[in-house]
C-alpha cells in the first residue's frame, strides 16, 4: 500500500501511509489510541475505501477496483476479532462452520471434515457442542482463530488478539499465531498494544503516529530505539527495555515463501 489517505470530518486519520508486507511475514502494528490502527485494518480488509492511495493485494487495487473484485480479494483474508465475535446462539462447531456455509458451496460432509480438523488442531474439539458463553477467554480465542483459519486464508489479520487475557494465556495465543504461520503459511498482520507479543511475534514492528509510519524495523531494533515515538510507548507498556529475553527461534518469512511456492507447484 502506498500514499494512503483517509479523512473523517475533514481530519486525516491516515495521511500518506506507505507499507509493504511480504508473504509469510508477521507484521505487528502498534500505536496509541487514535493513531489509525483500526482505520488501517478496515482499509486493508476492503471494508472502506481510502480517499487517496493504493492498496494492492496481488493484482487488485482495493482502492479503485470494482465491488466484485474487492469481494474476490477479500476472500484471501480472514480476521480474528478482539472480542472473538462468536455468535451466541450457535455452538462452537456451527460458529466455525458458519463462513464455509455462508461463503462457499461446499457440501456438509466436506464442511464437517474441515471444521473438525481445525477444532482438533487448535485443541477445542471437545467443546464443539458448547455455546460461546460456556467458554473461557482463551478457549474463545482459539475458536475465533479456528473460524478464521477454516476458510484457508492467505492473510490473517488479528485485532488485539491478547486483549483481556492473563499473561500465561496471552503467550499461549502468541504460540497459536506462530503455529498458524508455520503450518498454513499465512501472512500475519497483528494489531496490538501487547508489547511482549510484538517483541516475540514480529518480523517487523510498525508504529503508527500522526497518520504515518513513525518506525518500521525488526523488534530487536525497535524496542532499543531512541525514537521519540516508540520509547515512551514501550516504557509505559511495562516492557523492560534493558532486559529483553532472547526472541524464540522461528522460520524466516523467506522460508515460508519458498515452501508456499513449492506447495503451489504440486
């Protein structure tokens, strides 16, 4: 995406934003309230159009494409919502099956196979017949990820995935995000205030400030930066910048791209 501008009531929330995300990357987007993170997500998902700029997904520019082409491009995305956004009246199984029933012509036998496989992978198969109100916060987050992943997206957008979770469960969710990238070769865009997640998950950390990208770099450099935007933000989050633990070993985005290309040729 390049030159993105989005105004509300004459005020530019995004003002010339430029960002490129490569397949297989995990890009973590941070920023204070009102910095444009939610607007960025809506534009990326094609839910709104920018006032200026380009949002290219493959060969499609979401900013100028027809509604049909935008809808087709959106099928390459899925989103995990902050509040998990499960439908209260549906069981866990039916929540995960919902996008397949609504957006595809798959038969119920195929849907059952895909839903069951995804629930099993995320460790919530035993909860298939429960209602969302019966789930813990961590389990509901797993179900939300299962519902997003069952459509086999190329790009997964997470909106505050650890919000409201305790530290142990938050790190479990971090592990699930990385597992989805490793096993399913998805590109991950994580919008978060959780600086521990940002440090451990990101190939790149992008900070929005004043409608633009204030910093875009590897987390090791971002969190040790003296940048006037990132330093107070990171310190006020409680992250101890002087005692950062080593980041977990993980596959590079280039490795993910090579495996994706190999699978595509089969």
